[in-house]
C-alpha cells in the first residue's frame, strides 16, 4: 500500500504515515483483521467504504507489527469506556488512525496517548454556521474575518485540530469542542482542555503537508489541577 513516513518534532510520533485506501489491498488484508473488525466492515452499505475500512485497519495492524514485533493478525485491541482503542496486555505503544474518503493517516509513538485526524479539502458551504456552534468565539471570529476564499481550508484546519485533541484524550464529545482553543492556523502549540476541574495539556501540530488535505496530530502529555503549559510554541517545538 502506498505510504510516506515523516519525522515529527513536538509530538512524539516517529511513525506518521499517509495511506492510499483506494489502492488494491493485499489478498490477506481482510484475513488479518479480528472477527469484530470484519463485522464492522460488513456493516458498511457501499463496497468502497468497506474496502477502505479493511485497507485502513490492515495497514494499522502492519504498522503496529513493525513497532511491536508481533504478527499483524496476532495483535489484540481493547477499547476504553468512550471507545478509544489501544493495544491489549499493557503495551506502551500508542496510536491513532484517521481516514477521509480514500486517504488515511496513522500516527504511532510511545510517550503519550495520540490523536490523528485528516480531512480531504472540499467545499464547506456552512463553515461559518458550524464554527459558531463548535468553535470558540475567538476561532469563529477569526474565521469570519478571513477572505471568503480562505475560509473553507481554515475551517477544516481547525476542525481536524479539535478532532485530534479529542481523539488523544479519548473522551469523545463529552468534552465540547468549543471549550478549548486550537486556532485556525496549522501551527505548533500547547492546548489546554478543561475536564472535570482539571486541565489536560496536549502538544498539537499539523500533520505533514499535502496539497489535497489538512490534518493534525495531538499528544496528551500531562494533567494538571490548573494550566501549566510552555510559554510559547517555540519552546514547545524546541
């Protein structure tokens, strides 16, 4: 399967790989999945969606096998109460998988929980209305102030950054995305997410650049009773 591997600085994810999910999958792709994964694949209405699901999860298993030394089909996963998957048996390998139509993104590291999200560039005619509901006031106002031709990309940048953070902490929409600031620019920064009286601090940075998509990778680093983040993006990325 076609892929590219990149080196990241702020987020500790030495394996960051894009996937072409519309390439012909290997003959053993579906066989290496678990029964639960095959059941999920079978629930897709359209064959293209089923094939992409199989390709993405088979690629994730191969990538994790590279990191663990186990066979791809021997890997076992568990899920948290909120659905975040992890390797079973106390593995210290962290990972995240995202896909948008025929494009996938995998991030794997060992330091802290990861979240990856990718979106193929596309028209978003209701970007401003969605931003009013799901972004912070500052993010929505910044988006509205941009030239019309820049808004859709900026919206997707912000959206993927929020999704990456939510995936990293694994609490889903129990944390409203308008409760924390990630910005509409693909920069490198620390993010503070308030949860149950504590501050979850994450490192956030853009996924490697592509012409056809935007994406983000986040890593949950610390939990504090109050905010305690690096004073600048430059310090975070040093």
